[in-house]
C-alpha cells in the first residue's frame, strides 16, 4: 500500500491530523530499543508502520507532533502488510 492511498483514507476518516493513539516500542532481548511500531486505523482494517531506531526517538520526542500526517512524512518508515 502506498503512502498516498493511506493519506487519502486517513483524510476521509478525518484522522490525518489526529494524534497517534496506538503504538509500541520494539525492544530486543538485550532491552535495546530497535524502533517503534505504529498501528494506523483505515476503516475496517489496520496497517502497521515501523520507524527504525534511532529515528523513532526523534519522532516521539515531541508528543504534540506525533500525528499520522507527520508519521507518513518520515522518509525512514516501513509499511508492513
């Protein structure tokens, strides 16, 4: 799924500028953060987007900017199927 389709669906649901509600940090067996996994609601289904470390720390630093729109603007995101 490409970023433009995701943006269009979030815009239709009026969630594009909303604060991200559901995410988790990805931590390995040595307790080192490897990134963050974000759950993006698209109507009846949900997609997952990863920001690898250390970029996730910069993104999560300012809570007011943790929105779906800002997430999709990041170059380093990985969209999971």
